[in-house]
C-alpha cells in the first residue's frame, strides 16, 4: 500500500538527513505529479531544490502547474531553459497557459514560436484573459463537428484522432465559421444508427454554455447546480473558443476555499509556507498594523471613560464580556452573509428580509443572554445596578453586532473589496468600540 502524504514527507525528510537519495528518487518516480507538488510545498527551500532535481523530466511541467504561485516561480527560476521548453510540450492547453504566465519571456517566445500559427494564435488569445474569468480558465482541446454529417463520419473522425480529451461527455457542434450550434452527447454514438445525421440528434436548446468573461465563481455554481462534466466557452459573438471541464472547476472551488480561509487573517493562499522569515514578517506586518489601529481605537474609547473606570473598578472586569459576546454574534451573521454573497443567494430581492431576520435573532439572543448575564453579575458583585447595566449594554451590542455583520459584507462588495479579507477586522472594531462605548457610557450616566 502506498504511504500517505504525511508518511511520504517523513520518509523523504529522513532520507535527506541521512543522504540516501536513491530511495527518494524511486518514490518520486511513482508519485502522481500532484503528490510531488504537495511534497515539494511541504519541504524547506534547500530540501525542495534537492528533490526537484530528482523529478522525472516528463513530470516537470505537470508538477509546476500543480504548485502554488510562489513555489512555482521559485522552481522555474531554478530550472534549465531547455527543461522548461520540454515541459511546455508535455502540457495540455489549459495547463500550458497557466505555465506560460510564469515562465521568463524568452521561454514564452520560444514555446510560442514552436507552435503552428493557429495554435499560437489560440494560446495567445487565452493569455490575454484574466485568471478570474472563463477565458483564463478554459481549455483549448475541444472536439467539434459540423451538423451536416452522419454518426459514421463522427466515429471515423474520433478513430482517426486516436484519443479524445479528458472529461469529454459531449461533442460540440459548430458551423464553418466556428459559430456554436449545439452539442452531441457521446452516448448518441452508441445508441443510434450510424446513418443518423448529427443535426437530427444534437441538442440545440437549453444547452449550458459559458460566456468568455463569466467570473469563475459563477462557473463553479453553474457546474454544481447543473451537475456538468464540461461546458463550451463562447465569445460575445457566439463563436466557440474552448471548454471548461469539471477538473478545472474542482481546482476553482479548492482555490476559493483556500482564499476565503487565508484571507480572514490577511494571508495569501499562493504564498510559500517556507518563504524567508523577513519576507513573511513583512507581509504579516501590514495586517498586524491594521489590527493595532483597531485595538488603539477601542483603547481610546476606554480612555474617554477613564474617570468612570477609576471610580468603579469592577467595570474593567466586565468590559470584555460585552465586547466578546458582540464579536461572536456579529461573526455568525458576517459568515452567513459572506457565504450567501459567494453563492449568489443574497441580492436586492431578499437582503432586506434577511437583515430584519438577523436583527430579530440578535434581539432575541440579546434579551436571553442579557437576562442570564445580568443575574450572574448581580449575584457576583451583589449589585443589581451593575447587573442591569451590563444586561442593557449586552442587548444593545448584540443587536448592533447583527446589523454590522449583515451590512459590512454588502458595503465591502459594493466597494469591490473582498468581504472575507476585510470583514472580520472591521466587525471586531465595530463590536469592540460600540460595546465599550455603550457599557461605559451607560455606567457614566447611571452609576456616577
């Protein structure tokens, strides 16, 4: 049985320390390119370079496209130009485009010059599209036929090609100018007589097609909701440009998940885990600085009520309760709205009712937990006034936390800012500042 990823990493690390690389080379030679990429990302840079020299040359291209951006760029710089050119020849069109975006310009030009005029023009066109739209994701390896032929002609055409692109469940039907006409399911080749014409069997209506500028998030939703294996990509004028397959969409879903998770703490999913210490520290310093500003703002609010805290020291003990409860309640709403926006489940038609619902939830939880905490504090400090004070402050903060959690993602999206990146820190600022202000402000008014 093949070892799992953790066992592979331990095996390679042990062999690197002992200097016995033959067994490592045997392991690398039988691993899938994606597994090799995972192994390389898990190693320190100096060990990574050693293992990279052991990767079979026919795997180099596939391994590079599986790596995250920062690690890929580093290994490309350490790879011989001839090896990179050979690696480009081993890649399918969609992987080739991703690969060419990171190679030196001289390699890019060499690879393009080695292609036929038609293939070069198609690859160059894809290079011009952004990574976050269908044009940057699509593959050029499409099967297309005309509608005026019969199934026997299609079968001979497929046999002549020798193999069909991976994840092919349908053949795309076009006219002489590559204008999209419909699709012919592969099952039709098995279930109908060879004399049947394509135009009589192809699907013309309600075909799932993707416009070249469609965002990748919408593509992922389309594949998920319609259970697609592949879909043609069309230009604005309706010409066939390429196709997107389920394996491409799986990569998109994984990348989006990584992005959302890492963005919550100000990190980039494409960064090298073993990047130099100073570089990593510099990247994280900005986010720490942003959080410091929010902490200073909360401290300033506390400082405004310094006289109140000095006279009623117990307030300093209770302040974190109000801020923390508001932060948790707001985070629940914030997460719900960020997910709803990502899945296109929230829009103008339903946002008002959803905000009202969240406010109602905040009010109900505010009342319940305000009563509970108020009773505990009253008994704890034998002071019913302080119990009532924290209960009122907690209820107000929970309601406003729900409002903030719902509104912050909407505002950030309007400003074209990723809610997953900035939503958390803004929400924390709002709930902390508001919680402290309400609690200490009420204390100043009613207890002094």
